[in-house]
C-alpha cells in the first residue's frame, strides 16, 4: 500500500481549540481499490470501536480521543479546523486522522457518501461543539490524550508515528 500522504496544522480559531501539537494527516486514496478493507485494517492496528456512517454537518470535535475516518463510498467536502480551516475534498479510499480537539464538519457530499470511523484502543469519543464555557476543560482534556502506539493504516510504522512522536 502506498499513498500520497499530507499533513497540516489547524490553529485554535477562538471557538474550537483544534490541536496545537499534532497535525491532521491525510492518506490520499490509500484504500481506493479496496474500500471494504478499511474497518479491518483500522481494527488490526488497534483503532477500534469502529462504525460506518456520515460526518455531521456542523462543527464538532472530540476532546478525549483522536479519530480516523476512511471514505468507504462516495465523496464529500469537509471543513477541518473551524470556519477559517482547511476544506478537503475526500473520495473513496481516502483516510484522514484527526488529532483530539480538531473540529470537522461536512459541507456537502454525494448521496452515497459513507465513512468508517474508529478510535485508538476503542476509546469512546465525547462530542463537543462550539461552546466558550467548555473551552478550558476541553483544552485540558486534549493535552492529556496520549499519542497512539500505532498508525491506523500501517500499524507499528507509518506517517502518524513519524509526525506525532517527538
């Protein structure tokens, strides 16, 4: 498996904290030929608690865990990092790893759009939205989320470990 991998940071926008230390990682087309193998790959690499569905159409984030999303079918445009964040066009086989605290929302999608999501160690994600009264607690929680021991695509090696382990 080889893919074009890119990463980028998103800054705290004053409404959603994002993650100041860890970049978003996008594996472009890594599962394009076998999108049905997304969930199995994530689970093999200890990213579990998997589910299949869509992406909410409002800014939300998880302050207590990282999240991997792999496009199983269709395509979508998602906004990462809040209103001033980065727009990504995702298609079948693309995988995106969102560090804890990173806001994401669907802008538009094809009718057949579906992702497989999972969390390191099967963490149960919380759901946070823009709320100034929760910011301080959310930032503290984000800082306490450990870097996972495996990359959801490659396992014990891979871009996540190269970019997140310092």
